């Protein structure tokens, strides 16, 4: 199963309505929270907010938004295979970017 990107052929974002829609919320005391518009995911973000630093919370929120935008699945339908495929896909993208930044001599040595 290949994961289509948002907006690419084979991706149907209409199934999930406005989810995932990342919203940053600042409380009166200045605490920053994030919401994606789905109860289960929002509860998980509250859990993370109580245990992690603000930058970690922001990173988790953005990663979840990307994951659900790419998979197009409801959170209760996600399988471990979906998660592992998404992670492998993300690692592949970074590897390509890293290889593109290599100097010509390094590319020759690595034969890429």
C-alpha cells in the first residue's frame, strides 16, 4: 500500500471533513495547546501537553496533522502498519534531501 500525499491523485481528503485542521490555542495563563478537530487526537495532545516541553508538543501536533492528512483515515481505523509505512515514507524523503545536499565529491564516493 502506497500512501498518497495530500492533494495528489488517489488522496481523498473529503472523507474526513475538516480533520485534520491544526489550531493553536493560548489560554489566559499563556499555556499553548493544539487541537486537530478530532476528540481522540485532541485528548492525546492534552496528554502530551502535560508531560512534554512546548516545542515537543508543537512537533507532535504537526506530525499528527501530517500523518492524518496523508493517510486520510479516522484515528480509530489506523493500524500499526499505517504508522510504520508513514514513518518509512518520511525517512525516505529526508534521505533524498540529505543526498541532494551532498557535495559532488561525496556523491561520487557514495555512487549516488
